[in-house]
C-alpha cells in the first residue's frame, strides 16, 4: 500500500468511525494532509472541544494528548504512537516543583503548556509560547516561578522587567541545540533572508532574529511578509510546510539538526492502525488529576489566553 492509498483508507475510516485527527505542525506532510486540524498543541486541544466526533487521534506527543483529554473528558483520546514523548515535559516532575514551591513561598507557579498533566495539577497558571507575555503581564502577582523552559522564560523575563521571574534549568533540547555559529552560517548563505526564531532557542540565537514567536506565529509571519526568503529557527518540518504553502518564496533551515525525533516517530502507518483500532494508546486520566490540571488552564483563559 503506497502513501496515497494509505491516506485514502484513513479518510474513509475517519468517516466510518467518527474520528477527528489532530496533527501538530511538526508532523510529516503526509500526516498533516489527512488531519482535520493542524496547529500548536493548545490550539488543537481547544479545537477538539468543538467537534462532534467521539474519538480524537493526536498525532503529536503525550502531553498534547493529555491536554485534549483534560479539556474533552467525554472523548476517547488516542495518542497515535505511544512512544512519542516530550523531553522538556518529562524534565520536571510534581515532587521537584512542589519542593521549589515551598522554597519559593509566595511565588505563583506558571507552567508552559509543554508539561505533563500531573505537573499541571500543582501549577497556578498555564501559558503557551504565544500567550505567555500577555498572561504573565496580566497576573497580579509580581513573583513568578516559570517552568520548565529557561529560554522561553528568559525571553519573557526580558520583556517584562517589572516582574520578578525565577527560572529553572530546563527546556527543549531540539531548539536549544541551535548555535550562533549555525545562524551566522545560514545568514551568510542567504544574506537576503529574514531569520524567524522560536523563543525556546537560546537567548544568543533569539537576539539575532528578525522575528521571535510561536510556531504558528512564525508561519503566519512568513506567509504575510513581503519578504521572499526566510531562515526558519524552529523544527525543520515547518520549512517543508511553508515551502508547500508559499511556492513563490524560499525557506531555509537554520540547522539540519533542528529535528524533533519524538514528533517524527509518528508515521502514517501509526495513524492508519490507530484508525483501525489496532495501534495507538488511549489516554486515561482520573477525574481528580484532570480537574486539578484543568485549573491552571482555566486561569490562563481567565487572563485572556
């Protein structure tokens, strides 16, 4: 069975079995082509709430499937590949942050969406890369403990100097491995290109950017810009997607190594087998964990996220 035949079979099974397929933007093109929705993790979870489908298949990583389950407990949520984790989400656990909360008494704990459901249960507010500045600025608390991404946290801290933001040494190993040397090399090769970067990159790399923003923000900026060439400082699948979407422009990866292997572990075969009920992992969550984890998301919504 070739790719086209597999895609046709998936589209057929979706209709027959009342399935909604969500694909994070870092997924392969052949997966995004058969998805009902494509985007960042929180945006996908919100969209899942609006669909009538009883089953949702997440083509992404585990914390994303958990977020869907937190917001749509009545739905059957399947992670297409059970090995798809997130190193950043797994860096910090509930026990560690509980201890830090005691040490930083009086600090509001702000959790990046890229955290486990268990960790979210003890956090005060959740944020995304696109909403973090707005949410933290709107919070009445001056003292903030931000987890887990130190690079995103540094970016926020520099933008909101009136807040006392304490950071923890964690983050996305994929974005963090981009170096200034690689940026300089890419800029030398493509001198007319704008450099668009994700705030999970190290501050020295972010400082060289023409635009800093979330994955969706980067894509939107590139599509709307009058510029014709772009160096992309986020997962390399975005280079591919943008090149398909904007054939009159040119997109270049800042580094050949900017690849999230956890995202890439999900294949079209995984999606097909998940639709057949022969693979994938259903996400289960006890109601107390779900409700406790949902509190920090509800607080984000209350602050305009």
